[in-house]
C-alpha cells in the first residue's frame, strides 16, 4: 500500500520546487517535469483503502496553475479553518499577466516562502526533508 506515492515523493524535488499539500484525507501535488516548468504532473493520493489510491496526469503549466488555484479554493479551504482564500485570490490576480510557467513558479514560491501570510497552519511541504511528514502518514 502506498508504494507508488512513495516512489513519486522520493523524486518530487529533483527538477525544481513542487507544490505539495496534505490534509487528513489526501495528498495533492504538482511536480515539474522539466526545468523550464512547461509540463507538470498532478498527483492525488487518498489515505484510504487497501489499494494504492494514486491518481496522476500530466499537463501544461497554465492548466496546472488553474488546478492549483482550484485546489486551494475548493479543496484545502475545507480543511484549513484560517486559510485566507481572499488574500490568495488577490495574489493570483497580481500575477495574471505572467506566462503559465511564471505563474505557477511564482505562486509556489509565494505559498512556500510566505505560507503564514495565508494561514497559521498551512499544510504545505516546503523542502525535501519535510516529505517525511507524508511518508509517516502513508
């Protein structure tokens, strides 16, 4: 159980910084597939059942950015009581004119470096070392 997600997590930081969040029910992530950030792999892993509940798909940067925004607004917001979605939306508007590659890179950097601006307890993985938090849950 969880073998595929563990393999995935072991390489998540190899190319550049990914976006990985977790809740009591699932792990959600976007991991770059190239150094330029043009292609990303979306992952979703549920902490339930006996089988490996990992779903993945590849997509371009712009679509990845849109899914990241949707996950924060419609997914994570139900688990993190103090998540300031409006403040995140303001930040998203401030980067709307950037390319897809720049938008996703910029928002990931923002959420990692300034996570406490948006929540006192943002469940985001900030470094390869923090992946152990997830490995212990799987």
